[in-house]
């Protein structure tokens, strides 16, 4: 298994663990008041902002730990360059990831059109962000295994 495949698997697993553990942490704090209360908007705003920061920091830390463990176990360095195949795979992963997020964004806006509570919009946005992250990792793994 190549470095890129291992990195994609670690990224996929870490995205699932980070999102799942953060949701389990935040679920008990869900406000019980009215669906359109100011507290609800504050909750979802903090949910998204804190999830973004926690996710970025956790991914950086996990990437550093992965590189250290990879170097210790294989006695190889991380590849210092990315060739055309790496760039093409990265572009396809970003394209698929953005497509999934934009689709989720459109569904979230559509939920407002059909008079769903604002909580539904926030849930769709958060879930589509998570699914887009997973889609990008799966796309990279698929293309590194099967080719372009």
C-alpha cells in the first residue's frame, strides 16, 4: 500500500471519528426551546464554527502523527513532490467533494423554501460538509487504487 493510500485511509477514519465524537459531545447541549429561538441560532452557529476549528486542528495533528509513525515504521520520508497523477487525483477529489457540498447546500436552501425549521437547514449543511469530506477521501483512495 502506498503512502497516498495510507494517508487517504487515515484521513477518512479521522474525519468519521472527529465528526462522530463532536456530534456526541454537542448533542446534549441542543437547546430545548422553540425552534426559531435566538438560543437555537447561537447553538448552531457555535456548532459550525467550533466544528470547523476542531476539525482543522485535529486533521493537522493527525497528519503530523501519521507522518511520524509512517517514517518510524517504514523508514521512508513523505514524498517531497507531487507528480501529475497526484495532482489529477487531488483535483478529482476536490471536484467530487465540492459537488457533494453544493448539492447539500442546495438541499439546505430548499428546506427553507418548503417551510422546514431552520434547524433542518443547519443539519443538512453540517451533514453535507461531513459527507463531502468523506467523499474526497474515498475518491482519493479509489483513484490511487484503481487509477485515473
